[in-house]
């Protein structure tokens, strides 16, 4: 999942929302619906990557 988030971040404007990143990861997972826990993990990864 981290690689997909990096791919998403490098795909253009860095001002995308967390919701947009979640949609991208769901798309990469073939429309799998992420849980709230998954979304928190994505948010944590984004925060870590932005430092």
C-alpha cells in the first residue's frame, strides 16, 4: 500500500485530499472498500511521507 501512496503522491499536485488518496488505493485494490482502520493507516503514511 505504501508504494501506491507514493505513486499517487508523485502523480501530480501534492495538495490532494486524503479522500482522493483513499479512492486511488481502493481503485488499485480493484474497488475493495477500505475500512476505517485502513483509512487511518493511509493518513498516517501520508503524514509520515510529508515530513
